[in-house]
C-alpha cells in the first residue's frame, strides 16, 4: 500500500507521519460492483442461451430423423396402395372374363337344348378364345 505525507495533522513538534492513499470512493466501488454483477449475469445468460441452443439443435435433429422415418413409412404405404389398386383392377378384369365365359356356357347349353348345333359350335369356339390365358379383356 502506498503512503503519502500527511499535511493536516502535522505539527512542528511531531515528526511527519504518513497516511495511506485515499481509497476509491464508495460510489465508484458500487459502480464497479454493479458492472461486475451485470457482466456475471450476462455471462450466465449467455451460457444458458448456448445450452438452450444446443438442446434445440438436438431436438431439430431428432425431428428431422422422425420426419425421414415417417416419409419412408408413407412411401411404403403409397407403394402398397398402388399394388392393391393394380391387384383390384386385375381381379375386376378376371371377374369380367369369368362372367363372359359363364354367359357363353349358358348360351351353349341353351343352343344345345334348342338343337341349334351350329350356334353351339360358334359359341364353343368363342369360349375357347376367351378361355385362352393370353386373352384378357380390359374395361
């Protein structure tokens, strides 16, 4: 601690003595204290914000991953739906072919009952044509 000569209390009889230098004024100390506390609050707030940002970043990564998984599930469902549509169309076509063959068989039976053998032969040839696996009637 530095000292300086005291001028207020000197007398001729006494020797010259020293007082410590004046300390900072209380207002100045208070301002320094406030500034330091403000800096500490700011620093702690920044740490909290950084940790919050890190948490948000992790949450965003998790959300993106879940979105990717949901997109894959949705695409798989769409693919399955398309396959089901195609199968439904195929079943409808097969049903239509079956109906045509049944109608031809019924007409063949009626033609034979009525002794219309020429018509029965023609219908039998038509039935063979519709019964072949390469022929599929589409709507």
